[in-house]
C-alpha cells in the first residue's frame, strides 16, 4: 500500500493538528527536550498507576456501608473518608450506573462540590454524558437514565 498524506493534517482548523503543531512543541520546549517530555509523561503515568492500585486496595479493604440506602441506585458519601476516596467512590458509582461508560472528571468534581455545599434543599442536575444526568439532593446522588426521563 502506498503512503498518502491527508491534506486535512495541514489545516489549523482541526484541534488535533493544533495540538501536534503548536502545543506539543511548547510542552517539549518547557520540558527541555522531546525526550524530557516523554520521560515526564511516562513518570506521571507510572505515578497514576501506583495511585490507582492504592485506591483499589483501599476500596477493597473498606467496602462502603450501604445500610442506609440502596447502593445500586443512590450514592451517599461517607464523610469520614478522605475526599480522594469519596470522589473515587462517586466516579465508580456514576460509571456503574452508566453501564461502564466513563464519566469526565469535571462532572465528578461538579457533583462532589454540590454534595459538599449541600445547599438548602432543591435538586441540582449535572449532565454526565450519554444522555444521563446526576441528580443531587439532600447529600445524595441519583442517576437518571436517558429513557427514564419524562419528555
């Protein structure tokens, strides 16, 4: 098969091209060299893997107490746990409720902030992608599936 260059790769209209042509060279310059940037990314990836392993071990050793709610439908944070663990439990709950589809960190953060504030009554809603919504009310989170919302 003969190599062909896609002309769209030259256009600054597409974000992927701007990342490749503008952002990556800036990051390489800030890191000191292309190799230094690659090394730093690999180091951060290794650290993330270690942290994820630690969190997995912690969660397995300390299952969340769900005696006060139906844990398959409602998430209530355990305020005695570190915030990192609370956020991770929330992210995993949301992912499970979405059938395994990941939830963006910014959505998890927005929901967590609502839970922390727990401002007087009312229901707050966060779009968590794929047509799903997280409803925050009274310190709890429920996930509404796309087909179960009223039109």
